C-alpha cells in the first residue's frame, strides 16, 4: 500500500499560495482549499461572529475544525493543501493568543508530508481585499509565524521562489516533495 502524501503550501496572505494551488489543480493534482477565506466569506454573508476582526479565538477554532475536516476528507494519495492544522497555531501565536493544548494535540494527530513549501512575502503581488484586510507587514509577520510553527513541529521548509506561476509549478514539482 502506498503512503499518503499530504503536502502543505503555507506562508503569509497574498504570497501566491492559492494561485499556485490552483495551477497544480489545473494539472490534475487534488487539492484542499484554504479554509480561512471560506470562513470569512461565510461569516460575512450572515454577519457572524467567527471573523478575525470580531473574535480571533472563535475564528481559530473554526479554522481548526475545517482543517481537520479537510484532512480527513481526502481520498487521494497525493494532495496539495492550502495551509494546514499548524497554520492555526501560527495564527494564534501571531495574534498573541494562547495556544490551547487541544491544538497541539491536533498538530500531532494530523501530520503532513515532512517537507512543507513556504511562499515568502511578495510585495509585488500582495493585494488587500474585502476578506484579506492584513497589511503587507502583517502578511510578512504571518509568514515568519508559519515558519516558526512548522519548524517547531519538526517539518522541513522549502522556500518557493518569487517567480511566475508556471515557474513556481515547475519548482514544486521538481523540488523533491513528490519523491521523498
């Protein structure tokens, strides 16, 4: 039986993660979409409380639930994840909020491929919108928080270069995560 290969692409907002995931998906690779933006869209539609600018802890708990659901729902052996369970810990650290013990337990239980791809801050492509309200400096701090949490959890980080999407796809397909 072959091993499941759940590969996370993480980093700060506006660094090209989702665009890269979409390009991989267009090449036939299964993917798990980012949950944060989905939560924000749904909560804004109902004027709900689980928004990062209303209740950061509730937003984090909602992200955790959906990240675990994303993980468990994957039938494919190789799946590209637009963020993962550890990103929730990174978010809480960034926000200066306590990280509850159950989140550490989730990060131990829901393990991804040992190599994680990280998209560094890229001011040239960074854009704010109605759902992405972070500034470029917060986006850079988010990337630093994600680097820290993934390293703390024993993952090896591979930085994705700031090049066009086709070159990024070629890089991630050739960097070894599919064969290691």
